């Protein structure tokens, strides 16, 4: 049966992708950030997931104002990097797993999470930057990827509690898939930032630290944050952190934080990275 | 269930709610088209002819022509959409962030390097005295 083996929380700041694509990793501005990725990149090699379910938001790339969906699960066998106005990122195409996607959608809808389904979808920086963060610049991504998009642009976004419960349903869906595959769940976006208005540039490291501190043992506390709490305290785009709660919901109560990195600023944003192990995952047994 | 929009007292913040989504529909739709190279080319060659297709309001057209990034938010623009116009102009998020908070781009960059705009004093209009901290001209929120 399929098994959840690890979770990752990471911001998906587009400038990170551009820095990697243009080989700026060793410039003084970027060096400390890419150095912070190092241990996570080593760790994910041990985790060696067969599939990553990557939770992110589309930034007006695959979807537009004509139709706004709250949750969309990719059901394709491949996803191309989107043209966001600069031409597409020169990163590998994502290879999906349509059988697994179909199973997940059926399980989630029967579990009363009414997912929209995308048979075709280009993926933007929200999806490709976390892959760069974790896997650097390979010729091909080392695992299959299933994108799960969340509306965080149009108010009201789904509540943090809804996201956390979606994560729980996602775990149930994963664990009922008969193939013996290892699944990692990435929750991306955030951390505190505000791109718009006179308050642009807002970063709240205290909020971010508290969010990371509570993610392992007090995630239910975090599910009580409402929209205005996020908008006010973490900036208008900080509400992307609800996507980390889907990841946390998909992990067991016993999941343990194994790595954390935080850095301000990356572009206009507080950058956060956090890794969780499932205690019964194969990579945990191997390392004793 | 009553919907409480208690976010309206957050200074300098334009929550993309149903009203803004409707008001900004044509503006955002125009911006969205700029993620296709053929459209960028058409807009480059004939800006007025290109924007005429979208039936934007006069104020939206003015904001587009003058690249009034803050003004776009007042007429329903969403930053992820309007930023596509900024990308077209080869501007960064720091340029646009600076323009919206009425700061020079270098001052904005410096503020980010120093840890970003502080939350203290910027939580609510009450806390900010109806204005926005760190922003040079202390604009009030409309």
C-alpha cells in the first residue's frame, strides 16, 4: 500500500527559481539561502519519495479570473512549466501519475472534499520553485509529482481548518492506494509577506517563527487562525500558509521535525523551510 | 452565517474580495493575456489597439497607460495579475512594491534587506494612525 513518508513546508518565491536558473547561488544575497537548502536536499535523497504531492497556488498562470476553483488536483501524466511573462522556466517537465491522481480524487470526493480535476495544466513557480529548493537542478525530477492547487488569491480562501482536514482526507486517500509507493507531501507558499498596497514589504518573523514552532505539536492551534489574523499579522499574501496545514494534516500526529531554516529577506518575503519525518518511514528504519 | 469583513481596517491592504474581483475583472483579464508571447508582441506593437479590446473603464485604462500600480488596486486589480504588466515592463516586485508604497525602489530594497516593513504600527488603521509606517508619504487607505 502507498505510504506517507515525509512532509516539507517551503515558501515558493519566484526569485529563488530565477536565482537558480541564472546560477546566482553564490552571490552574496543568495549564498546564505542556498546554503540553507543543503541539509534538506541531503535529507530528501534518503527519503527518496516515489511521488510528491505538491500543494501550491497558481498565480494567474493555469487559471484566470473566468473560473476560480478552491481546490484543484492535477490528473495528468505530465505538466509543463508555465510562461509567466518571462517565457517558461527552463526546468524539467513534471511527470505525473494519472492512476494515482484518479484514485486520490475519487477518495477525496467520496470523503466529501469536492476537488476540481485538471486533465491539463501548466505549473508555475508555485510548483516548480519548491522542486528546485529540494532537488536543485537535475536533468529530470527524481520522482513523479502530483500538483494540488489551492485558491489563496480570491477572498475568502478556504479556512486553515478546512485545509488541515483536507490533509487528513488526503492521508486516508494515499493510504488506501494499493501500489507500494512512498509519498512525500509538500505544502508551499508564505511565509509572511505582502506584495500589494501601501503596506507592501511587510514581514513578520515573530508570526513565522510561531507558525513553525506550532506546526509539529500544536497544529490544531494554528487551524484557529482566521482570515483576518493572517491578513493582518502575516500580510495579504501570508495567508498562503494555509497550504502548509494541508501538508501537516496529511502527516501523522507522530511526525517529527527534522530540519528548519528561516531567512529574511528573499525578494519581498520571509523565507521558511521545514522538513518532517514519519517515524515508520523506510528511511527512518535504515538510519536506525 | 454573517460574513464579517473585519479586514477593512488593515492599512494599505486591498483584500481581493467579491466586489474587487468583479470591479477588476476586465483589468485583470487584460493583464492575464500578457503571459502569451504573441499577445506581448501585439501589445508592444500597438498598445492602444491592444487594450481597447478589453472594455476596461476609463480609470482602469488610465492606470494601465500611466502604470499607476496603486491606482490599479483601487479599481479591482489583483497584484498577481497586474504584476504581469510589470513583468512586461521588465520591472521587479521591488519596483512595484516601492511604487505602491510611494518609496523609491532603492529605499524599498534597503527596507527589505533590513528585514522588511515592520508589523508594529501597521496592524490596523488605529495602530497606524490612519497611515502606513515606513512609507515616505504616509498615504491613507481608501
